[in-house]
């Protein structure tokens, strides 16, 4: 059974207005790549070859023009429309046919994850197959969903944007669920803001004793690019790492090639189609470094 992943790239991106009045937030630039390259590369690095992108009707053609059906990366990409902000959990209802009888990894289209250990964590979670959320220590947990732990380190509660957080661990924008997530999503009642909340999904798993939490360590970076400040921070982070270490973060062609999903000749073809850019030149250098 193929591994499946969903990228939620809908929403109106009002915090980034007026730019998002004309273009999807996930198509905006984070240093040298469209924002969506980062969550898509995360799924690919985790070995996920079957991806559903949920976007607005207005941005569908642009996403298709950018990524196509995924063939050039050796993967399969499908698209579904979510024109109204009906909540993160609604993505499992939209993606029911795509998910089929598989488990699924959901990643938010404006989240950037980086770190070798993180990919090892994701792969381990997928191989074990237990519903899992990922928590990250932050200085301002009141802005996020927050995990509450017992004295033994077990998860005993989840609170959404609490005024008095019971821990410093925020729930990040990547989630792994078994197939029952579809049924759970359908059982939800919309919140006061009219959305199906991912916190309610997590609480259902928590109540039946099956929810696991992976703590992301200090060597892992998690950046939410939903505001101008955080986009700037993410761009600066990507630029610094790339210039210092000489490799790119979120390079889809490189991930596909290193995974063995595309051959050397295909990498050359993709490089030559972008050869006037530094990005295209970088792809050619990969073969020379090999």
C-alpha cells in the first residue's frame, strides 16, 4: 500500500494581505522557492510518493502549472478544492477518496521543517503506524495548541491557545493518523468559528488512548510562515543554511533524485529547463559532486 500525504494549501491568507489578494500564500517566495516546496519536500523525504494538495479554486491552475501531476519528481500529485475555511480536519473529508483505506500524513502548506533527525522521526512514526502529533518547545505556547503532560511524560490533555499554558510544547503543523481519521472527522461538530478543528480530532484519539506525541528536539527547526515577520525569518534561515553548507532546503528535484525516483538524465533535463537560474545550476552541480 502506498504512503499517502495531504498538503493543506487553502485558506485566504488574510494575515498576508494585500499580497494574498491576488495569489495563494503557499505560492509566495520563501527565499529562493515557492513556500509549498518545503512541506512537499518534507513528505517526499519521508518516502511519501502519493500526495493530495487541497487548495482554492482560484489557485488550482497555478499549482498545476508549478507542480503538474508530480511525474517530473517521480511521484503522484492530485488536487482538491476547498474554497471556504472549514478547518484543518475538513481536509480528511475532502480527501476521503484519495485516502481510501490507507493511513495519512497531513502537513500544513505554510509550515517549514528542517533537520535530519526530524525525517527519521517521521519515518519511524509511519512505520509504527500509530496516530501521532509532533510537539515543539516554544517561548509563546499561548499562540498554539498546547500538549499537557503527566509527571510520567504521558499526554493527558490538549488545549487550543490557552491563556495559561500547561507546558511549553506547541503542536506543530504535521500530523499522522490511521484510517479512522475519516470517520472521526465526519463525527465532528463545527466550532464557534464554523470550522472542523484538528484539536477535536486529536482529543478523540487521546480519549481512546491511541494518540502518541513525538517531541521534536533542539536540533530540529520548525517555522510557521503565516505572517510577514515569520516569512522573513524563514527566508533568512533558509538563506543562511544554504549559503553556509552549500545545499538547498526543500529542493524537490534533489529529493526525488536522491530517493531514486528520477534518474540522472531526468535531473539533467529538469536542470536545463531552469539553467539560467542559480537553482538550475545547483541541480547540475549535484551530478558533478556525485
